[in-house]
C-alpha cells in the first residue's frame, strides 16, 4: 500500500499540473462575427444564454426549441438578440418550422443538446428527444458536404455520459449513446476528409431552471453559472476542441479519478446524493 501511494501521489500531481496549467488557446469574439450558427433548445437554460452571447458577437442565428411559447419570449428580447436571427420550433415529427436555408452550413454550427436528469418520478428522457441529434448532424453534414465548409458541431452532454450515476439510468443511457454516436461520427469525418470538427461538452451541475428544480433536493453542491457555461461552450466550438469539461476543475478531477481510481469515484458519487430525499 505504501509503495502504491508513493507512485500514485506523484502521478496524480503531474496529471493535475498538466491539466490545470496547460496554456489555453486564444479565443476572440471576432471569430463568431458573421458565422451562421444553429442553437437548439434556445428557449431556456444554456441554449438561451448561448443565443444572447452569440447575438452580442454578431453571429447569424437559427434558434430552435420544442416549445414555441417559450421561444417567442426569447424572440421578444430584440434589444438583447439584435436582428440577425431566425426563430423556429420543433414539432413532434422533428421537422423545423422555419425558412432558413441559404448557406446554412457554410461557416459553422453549434448544437447544444442536454435534457433534464430523469429521476424515477420524471418522464424518461428516451421518449422526449425530438429531433434526435443524429438527424441534426446528418442534415448539417449534407449542407457542409456541398459547401466544403470548415464547420463545427458542438454537442452538449454531461458527466452522466462518462460515468454512471444512481437513479438516472434512462438519462445516463442517452448520454452514453450521445457520446458514442458523435465520437464514432468524428472518426468517419476524418476518414472521409470532411473538415468538420466535433466538440463534446461534458458538463457538471449547472444552474439552469430545469436542473435546479430536478436535482437540487437530491444532490449536494453548488451549481455552476449557466451564463459562463454557455460562453465556454461557444469558445470550445470556435477553437474546434475535442472536449470541453465544465466546471473544468470539478469535471476534470472526476474524469481523472475514473481512470485511476474508479471504485473511489463511485463511492464519491454515491456520497454526494441525499438518498433520503429521492422518491423511489
């Protein structure tokens, strides 16, 4: 045990030092000016905050959501969003109710995709993910293939897609599937020489209204701000990063523990739950 600690602690220190002190790439808001960006789930939460950031950066936006009434509220904030936007809703068939086609994929695409954690008392997320991210990815790829663009697909996932968590089996299953699908698609893009980057955003606990309402009674910890999270998602897509971890320290440490001490990570996750508050 003593020898193991002598090896483990220095390795852990080196890994943490490399992770936290690696020089970040330069990001400028000018990188988004004039870019065409799709934001799904733009009526609330992280998607709404992304819309505000991107509008301020003077991007051309297509904002979509499943609930038209909520999306219209975002539409009404013209003083924040500006005038370079097209708004759409998603009906149950997954078709977009919008007229936004010219040059759709010629410059860029951001795709946030995150659903509320499904504790047993909530409707399983498997039954309410319209349209599926695969459909969005393939539709976007069709436009890019003809335009020879250098676009980006940004997929918003969570830690539940990296490691299992209790009482969230349906939600975790969708996130593992999401990560697996887009990781496989990245390989195919590289093989086919399609110059489209795919960024997976691995998020922790964020203070969106849905997340706080659903899990605040069941987990310990303070949620990270959705405004900063949205900005980091945009930054990671613009820089064509492979993955974003946010909050970086929390998610980074959890992923590190997953590789070197998975049993300890599992016990840490379980200890973070207020089991007595979860209805089963």
